[in-house]
């Protein structure tokens, strides 16, 4: 990769990174709120693997979540879809950079396929949750089983993307940038799955 291409790649990664990062003030404000809805979110997030990430990603939606377990899960899944879609677009743009080495391009293409599958499965899970309405008993269990399967598969896709870069002699900026995004996507997806499991356990 020549100096000009390297400089362009570095600059582009910085721009994409800045666009990706959420506004700190919004998350911080939501995290310190003491309304009943905010307390509900904090309490619910204790069941997740990454409670701080859970609170930060959901607190700004406290008004719409209120204290509804179903709306909490719907929002958590929607956040996962948005994060995954944003990462998918980022990876897709990286594949178009000139000067990529064959192994770098191959790793990026593999990751793009994995994150695309993740977006698809997470999107299906959101639709499944919305379509289940007020289902109870066996019908509720059937819908939730589908949802949990898709979210779990999406999480596996995200982990597979990160694993695909392990041990490969890739451009450091490409590897670290994608790893940071995929780690965040995997964390919010893991949290969404935990909240799904908690919701399913109520019935």
C-alpha cells in the first residue's frame, strides 16, 4: 500500500470513526436520570453481560420504553440492528479502498457477509416480536423461540467476523477499527439476547 493510499485510508477511518461514535452527553444524561422508566432500565440491565453498555444504549429511549418489558426488548433489538447496519456500511466502504492486499480484501468480504447475515437475523427478530402481539402460552413460546434463535445466530455471526481477523497480517488500522465496531455490536446484541431471555422467562 503506497503512502498516498495509506494516508487516504487513515483519514477515512478517522472520519468514519467520528461519525460512528454516539454523543457522550446524551448517554451520560440518560444514565444519571432517576425517573421510574430510567430506574426500570437500570434494574433490567443488571441481567445483561454488559450492564453499563446496556444502560447507555437504552437510557435515551426511556420515555418510549416507560416500564414495558416488551418495549425494552424491542428497543434493545432495534439498537442492535442500527449498530449492525452502521458497521455493515462501514465494512462495505472499506472493501472499496484501492491498495488493499488480497488477504485484507478477503477478510473484509468474509466479515461483510457475516455482518449482513447478522443484520438480517436481527431485523427478523424485531419483526417477530412486533408480530406476536399479545400471544400467550404455546404461541408466545413459539415466537420467542424463533426470536432467541435468530438473535443468538446474529451474535455468532458477529463473533465470527472478529475471529476472521485473528492471526492475519492485516493493516493495523483496519483490524483495530473493525474490531472496535464489532465488539460494540456484539455487546449490544448480547445484552439484547439477555433481555429477550429474561422477558421469555416471565411466561
